[in-house]
C-alpha cells in the first residue's frame, strides 16, 4: 500500500512522523532498494488511538486543551460536554485497530480510487506490496 510520494517539501514532515512512529515501535525502517517502512507489529494490535498518541496529537475537543480555563481563566459552560466528547472519541479510537480499518470494504474502495487518481493525475507509479503496510518516503 502506497502511503506517500511527493516533492521534497512534504518529505521532511513525513520523516518526522515516521521517526515518532518508529520510536513507538509501530513501524520499522527497511533499508536498501525498495526500502521504506513496514509495520513494527501486527496491524490488529495497533489501535488508531496509539498511532495518534505516537505522533503527539490528541483528539481534544475543548477550546482550552482540557485545562478548564476556557472563558477568561475559568471553566466555560460547555467545558464538561467537550471534555466528555473528547474522552469518548479517544475511547472509540483506542478500540479500532489499523488492521480493522485496512480490511474495511469502504476504506479499501476509497484507497483504490485515490491510488488510481494519483497515478492518472500525476503520473506516479505505484507498487503493490504483500506486507500490511509499506511506505516509500524517498523523493
């Protein structure tokens, strides 16, 4: 599965993300011709929440980043609602694995369509891998 192929401008950011994923043990680098990254463990053992946390992102829906100082240094009227929503989203993402997403028919159809559009619109050549995940981040 091709994740990314672009100009050098976005490559640096992608390399930073993969570095964080590698440090978390979610991916492993593969050197040499055709190298890139592969999953560091079974896709069904990697939750989407783990991936989000590994790249230092969050699903916090509060305006105050959960601090409770949303309205002039005090908690706003809807803080609890947004905090609870954030918790539910986190719980939801912690219970969906990368493997489940990769086997979802709708996700597969969209992936195929986007890969075809990439090939047609930009002339990129894609490669098919039998591995669960492969990313070529070379320019």
